[in-house]
């Protein structure tokens, strides 16, 4: 029976790397089980900045829905091979939301449904920016910072 010290260096490195990967996977699973949703924030104007997009037959307003943009943000950041131009377009769409209520609603929706214990701000901040001429990621982060959304 051989001991660890008798193994070739490449096998030792393989064991260390394998243990590291296994440890990371276990850490992620534990973190997911403890998934504490990030705090949601009240809409800055109490919903007054949410645009009416239509009215139902009874004349009651239907307000803008943050879900499609929250899902779009998740999709571009979750994928491994998302084109930088696609990410930039979605970040810009978020940055150009016309009201603080809309941005906060997207933030809350993303955190609740897609964040996995992290906030939209953390997700965007962690994204690699391959196009150093593009500032859409910075614009999205600036909007979140201006609204005090960590």
C-alpha cells in the first residue's frame, strides 16, 4: 500500500485541485440551502413612479411589470457565453429606466427570484467587462448606488 508522499507531484496537485473544487461545490450547496433573501427596499415614491401600461375592463390601471427586465438581467449574467454587446444593451436598458420606483422594483424582483442570496448590485459588480470602451455596466451600477441599493 502506498502513501500520499509516494504519489507523483502531478497526482498530488490533482488531489489538491479536486479537493478545492469539491469544497467549493459543498460551500455553494450549503449557501444555497441557507439562502437568505436580500432585503427588499420600498419604492422611493411608494409606487407613484410606476407607469400605467393599460387599464382593465373595470377601469383599474395595470402597472409596468419589472419581471421581464429582472429575468433579462439574470439571463445575460447567468450565461457563460453571453456576448458583451447583449450584456451592455440590457445594462443600458436598466440604467435608462425613467423612474427610481422602476429601478427599485427591478432590483427587488431580481433579488427575490434570481439573486440566490446576492443582490442585483453584487451580480452586476461581479460581471467581467470585456469591452473597456463600454460603460453600460458602470451606468447600471451608478443608478443602483444613487438609489442606495447595495
